[in-house]
C-alpha cells in the first residue's frame, strides 16, 4: 500500500516493521525546525527521533541559499532538491513519510516539494513526532547509518509556482485569489516580528495555516477542511503565500486533501517586502 496525504502512527509503525523484514522501501524525513534557533530541530533529532528517520533542515535541505529576492527561504532548484532526496535514499518507488512537531509547518514544505518535483508517494505523519512519542513507540538517537544513494530525479511543474513578476503586473485585476497563511495579526499589519514591513499583499484574504490542525497537531476532519475553504468559490484560481513560502504549504496540503488545486508564491511576503525596499530598475 502506498500513502499519499496523511498517515497515522500505527500505519507508519507497520511500514517500519515491513521494512525491517526486508519488504518495501521507506524513507522517513524528520523536518523539525525552529525559526528562532536554526539548530534546534537538528539537536532535537539527535536526542530522539523515529527509527530510521533522516533529518531534513529547512534552510539547508528544503531551501536555496538566500539572495536579495526570493524570500527568507528561497525555493530550491530541481538539481539541489534531487541531491537532497538522493542523499536521503529516495528513488521513484520509495514511500516517503515526513513529520515535524509544529502542526505540519515544516513537514508540509517537504511534502509539497516532493510532489512538486515529481514524487507523489509521500505522506505527513498525523500528530507528528508528539503522536509517535505519546504512542510509546520506539525512538532512536544520534545519527542514522548511511543509506544507499537514491535515484530520484526532480522535474518541477512550472505552472504550480507564481512569482512577483507574475503577480505584481496584474495586481489591479488579478485572475486569481491570493490567500495569506500567516496569523491574522500579521495579515492585518498589527504585528510583524520577522519581516521588515507589516501588512499583506493587496487583494489577499486570510486563511491562517493553524486552522488545518487541532491544538495537538492532528489534522481536522475533512468536513472542517472543506468548511475552511468554502468562502472561496470552487472555480477560483488559488495562489497561497505566507511569510517565506513554508507554512503556505500547510494550506496547500489541506486543499489537496479536499480535491482543490492551488499554486504557491514561493517568495511570499518576505520577497514582496524585498521588492518594495529594493525596487528593480529597467536596466536591472
């Protein structure tokens, strides 16, 4: 059985048992991360993680190096992501499971990248690391042994991404609905703890990413997910963004689960701010 979307801890435990018995290919990615302390996620991984899991760093593995434009977590190239996936042991027939401890905030980024670059057999662990730990299941510590390099080759779907140069010229009459995944206080401009400018892209509506899960990090029922999106007509072209193209992927994940297509502005608000602060000239 392949898993696409969400997987429960009991199902992951079964997959691990099968792999230990020599049946099936499975790669688990630990995506825990802390925006305020970029080493905290990896340190937590080394202390305890799901057996066999590989650590995937948001800034090192799931993002490109920062530049003037592109946001705080620039979208990785197909070449960079291919190398990351292969190092983790991912091939075309590999079942991938991703998890974090922040209500899908970082696992959804890995989930979306894998699907965008052509690997559909990927699921997010419902409840994340906490659910696995609370179930009393086995944990490992330290680095995992090296695995055979995978053969995954990334091939991105260009239509799934929209950038500043696509959005800005059509700001007055956009053919899409922009959806901002940040907390409402940031969307309204009442607070901005990270980026240099407060506010949101004109015309955007606010759908905070935290609404997709409950306080314990478990996915909301499908009926609740549908209700969350019912204010946006079914035939609207949805473009999701957030602060840096990370938590917007939680919204993209929920839309996928209810059968609605959507696209990503990967640079998101941090890239938008960069264009305001450093406008490009015609010669540039």
